[in-house]
C-alpha cells in the first residue's frame, strides 16, 4: 500500500460525517419548508385543522399568515387566509380564504357578483346546509347563531378545481367550531356529507321546454332560442335552479334552514300577489309562497343578454317572465292558486 493512500484515510473519515450531516440538514430543511412536520396542528385561531387544510390545498407547509382577523365584540365576523407553500421546483403557493359574516337569507340566489350562480353549485342539506362550486363554497352556521341581522355563514374561496367534498368538509368544520366559539352551537353537531352531487353540465335549451319545465317562457328573443344553453340543478334535494346562460337564473328552494333565514332577514315583508298567490319577500322577484303548506322561495336574476334584448319584439317583459316562472315552477312544487 502506498503512502499516498494512507494519507487519504483521515480526509475520508472526516468527509463521511460531514456528508451525513449535510444530508440530515437537507432532510430537515425539506421537512420544515415543504411539509407540516414540526408544525402546528391548527391554524386560524384553532378553527382549521392542518389535516383538513391539506386535503384542500395539497402538500406543502401550511400557515395562516397573520392569523385570525376578527372584529372585537363580534365573534361571528372574521376572515383568515390559509396558505400552502413549498420550495420544490414548480410548486405554487395555494390559498384558502375563509370568512364568517351575516348575510340576507337568500344570499345564494342573489347576483351581487360575489355568489356564484346556484345552477353551477352542488347543494347539500340535512346534517349540514351549504353548497360548493369549482372554487367557492359556503355553509350555514346553526340557526341559534342567527340574529335580527340575518343568518351567519362561513364562506370559502379555494384553488380552482379543488375537491368539492374536501371543501364542504373544511367549511363544515369551521362552522361548527365558530359556533362553539360564539356559544351558539346546536345540540346536534354539524356533519359534512361523504359525497356531493355532481354540478350540472351545460346543454342546449330544449325545443319543447326551457329548464325542463314545459310552459316556461324563454327569457329572450325567440330567434335566439336555438343557440341558447342552459344548466339545470335538478336533483332530488330541496333546491332547484336553472341558468339560461347570459339570460336568466331561476331558483326555487324549500330547504328549511335557508327558508328560515330568508323569512327572518331584515326587509322581508308582504309583496304584491304573483300568479294569483299571496307572497312575501324582499321585492317582486325574490318571494316566498305557501306551496302545499311548505314555505317555498322563488327568485329570478337577469343576465346581460336578456337586458340587451329587453323591449325587442318577442322578448317577454320582466314581471311577466317572473309570473310565468312562479306559475309553471309552482305547479311542480305543489303550489295552487289562492283566493284573493
């Protein structure tokens, strides 16, 4: 054996531990920067568990930036942003924005630019009441959390294409914990569903029926009907909705929690009769009627294509459109005309 080889041995003995230390350091850095190992179990003031956050946001290190942003004196008015970050190549920061606020009871069906079309949502009812879409969802807090200002709602904006079941679960989790935090939890806890209905797919408006309802008037010029598309939320649940794209969104719900929030909201009062039915509501296109003893909410929101065609020959007038809708859809939901 040469003297050169004998001289190399001390360096090799030093290099091996150094290499092991570098490997351990790199592994530790990976665990710290790209996973939740050694991290907290909950974020957003304890309202969001790490496990639930990761089912929506995927892998990465989860944090809540500046934590829970709430208003002093109001425990059901807060926001929180949950982030998942990773330093791995090609990874992007994913965010889940969560908030709780009070809304007018028919918030899922009003077009204020914030709530997606109900015909594009998957509604759930029963042990929890809510809906989820491609990147947005909401869940009602227990009725005991409602006040004269309206029901309390947890709302979430998730990455586009997020798993809908995962999103409804985390929103249900937040709703339950927020109710406990505000001392208004229900006797029976909120339970998220294991599945949600598939969202409606677009289809061409039928020759003999709009939104699958025979007799429903097309919301636009007759010559535009052949090219019009629609989405119909038409499952077995208590909420029905149809969007005739760019023209109108029709909605009906008999969901008890939603209707209770609607009728208890500020501004809900008697309205002029619609389709020979006594109604109450917020205005002449957002009303509740008695249908076979069940309070039933009807709403109509208008799109740009209808607004542009308003006044053109053959385009139905707004109030006639709503009257026709309540008449036709009402028959499906057991409504009958009432005596004056």
